C-alpha cells in the first residue's frame, strides 16, 4: 500500500468551477488535483492526474513556482 509522508503545493489556480493544485508527492512525482467548488455531490470528487517532475518542468512556470519546486525537491530528498 503506498504511503505519503510529505506533500508540497507548488502551484494553485482558482477556477470558476474548481480549484487546481499541483502537488509534489515524492522525489519524482507531481499530482494535479482538481477540486470542485460549491456543494459536493456523491458523484463529484477530486480529479487526480499524475506526472513526473521532468514533464512538469518542461512547461512554462513562474519564477516563484520554479523556486518552490527546487525547495520542495530538496526537502523531499533530505
């Protein structure tokens, strides 16, 4: 069974219908989490998409996001 010791939010984008988070969950994995806003129904839940760190780094990100990633990677590997 997988375990999660630490998670670091790298980026957060509030959208009209949901909030989107990119979370570092390990030394090589990032999870994109889409959390619906408003009243949650039985069929509505967070959507998860995993990607590796290299894929995330290939996209354009602000300096702040790049710095958060570098710091989070240091903390995960420590």
